[in-house]
C-alpha cells in the first residue's frame, strides 16, 4: 500500500522541471523525449505540455494516446537519492487558445516566439490513471 498521497507526489513534481514522455512510435516501439512541465504542477492527475503539431510525438499520440511520463528528483545535499515517479495515462491534443492562455508561462516565449498565437501550437494534456513512485526503500502505486 502506498504511504504517499497524490499531494506528496505533486509537492515533489513542483521541484522537477523536465520529465521524459514516452509514446508509441510508428513501428510500435516506445519512443522517449524530454518535456518541460513549465511549472504547471498543481497535480491532480493532469500534466500539461506545449508542442508544435508537426512533431513525431503528436503523430504518435494521434495513433495511440497511451503515454508514460517519468520524473526524477535530484539527490539531496546529504546524498539521499531523489524520488522516481512514473505516470501512466492518456494524452489529449488541445488546440484551444483559451486553454493555451490558462497554461502559458513567459518562459515558453523562448520556444514559441509568437506566444499563444504561434501557428501550429498544440497543448498536450496527459490524464494520469496510475502513479508509481520509488523513494529510497519506499515505493508504491496510486490509482487515480
């Protein structure tokens, strides 16, 4: 039984900017790439990522919406390993400017120079269904 709560997981995720997003490639093989959560981690089971529509990850999601997100917390100053978090879920592609505005942070301007008006912009929402974590000798699974 998991002793950590989803709130504990969210607290850890707030300290982690990048995760690896795994999708099912065109051949069916698992494909990974780093993605920034942009500090949007009031985690309730949903994760949010911006991308361009013409990427492999978007074509993968269009074929198979099942994804996995992997987060790794940095070790502590005392050498204790950080927590590892894996989130299984389904991705949804959103092309709604109002949704873009709700999840936009100024740091994104570096990648999307026209902001929420960037042509081809898409928001990827990953709705988690299962969270697994490993924190030292403790591990657990949280069903969402």
